[in-house]
C-alpha cells in the first residue's frame, strides 16, 4: 500500500479551507491538531467535534467511508463513547481524499495513560464488547487482515518474533512461541460472524482517572471472530482482573476462543514491542509509548500459559 505521508501536508489552513468549501457552518469553530495516527490525522473542532482525514496509506480512504457508513447505527448500543460520524467530506482539488467530521471523544490513549482501576475497567471492557459483538448483517465489511483464522498470520508472527529476538527484546522466545502454537492449534471460530472492532490496542482506547472512558478508530470494523477483540484483555487490563473480565463478558467465551484470543494478544504484543522499540533504534514510525503495555501483555501471557 502506497504511503502518502510525504505527499499531503495537512495543516490547520487546509482543514479550515475544506470546512469552508463543504461545511461552512462549521468553518469558524476553534481548530487544533488532536493526533497523528498511522492512517489518519485528527483535528479537534470546537468542543464536541473532530475532523478525521486520511494521510497515509491509500487504504485509509475506505476506512473513513466505512466508519461513516456503519458506525452511526452501531454507536447507540455501545456503553462507552465512540466517535460518531456527522458529516462526510468529498474529495476535491483542495484535498483529493474523503474525510469525515465526527463527535469528539475526550480522554487520553491508554498507551500513554494506562488503566489503573482494574476491576472497573474489566467490567467496562466486557460490557462494551458484549454490546458490540452482535451478529453482523449481510454486507458487513470483511476484515482487511483481521477477524479470520490465526493460521493466516503464522508467517508474520514468526517474522516478528525473529526480529524481536534479533534485537534482544524477548527474554524467553520459546515460551512466546508456545503460547502462539497453542492458540494456532485451537479450533477456528464456528459461530456467526460478529461485529468486531478488530484494532483494539491501547492507543485506540481512551482513559481518564485510570478508568476506560471511550473507544476510537473503527477503521478496521468488520465481521469476524470475537477472539480478535477479546485479546484486548491482556493488552489493556492490569494484573489480577482477567478472570473478572471473562466472567463479565457474555456469552461466556469457550476455551477455544480464549486460546485464539491469547494468540492474537501475543501477535499484537510483538508488534507493539517492535513499534515501541523502533524509535529507540532510529527506525521510522516508532511510537515509544507502545512498548511498555506490549511488554506487560507478553509477560502476562507467558506467565499464564496453559491457563
């Protein structure tokens, strides 16, 4: 996928010009950069709105449209705030890509402000996923590379583990490999395709005062295996509350689903460690804040192997 970061410079002047062209009633609101993600930039618009613009891979265009098409119908049933699309911006000479105006969700990303109120967060995450994981309708989007069988990801897992070992980032690679192999051997999801967030890592969960307050970035929303979202329990929650989360989630996940969730969590922890370490080693794209929660997740997964 072509990287567009160096081709489109997104500035406050550009965003305000887009608003004046297509949504002039919003153009005079205060505007400030909110965040730069992998695929999108977020600009806060007044107190209650945000402008979300794709700025990286070309695939981000489809992710913006997906949020606009599907999230307004899903949001009312979710017990945590999510960014609800309000307006769609069309490609133009000023900016040749689609973009959206959404509601603003307050909070700090959990990679920078980790969960500390563990029991409350376990209940909140379980309630959110219970509400989200309903059967997806016909025509629901398929995952780009998520939501399906773990076997499809064995190659990337091996590659990521080898890179982490080469950099000296994994103290016990055999234990990590054992968790993955157990997960990959679990039966595939045999139930109906469910709505899943599919990208529920700490940077996409917002916290305040140590509790979970919102979930953002639904660009990978798709129909698939709920294990992909249940993996977040290992990457988001502190020690000692995993059983509480599993008891609160409904319907209770079976053993095979929990095994697959552990495999997804291992894969995401390795990616988080490599991304977090990238800045340390001078590679582009590093996000140092991703390292600590990923290392904590990997420690928990290895320590609870077989459980």
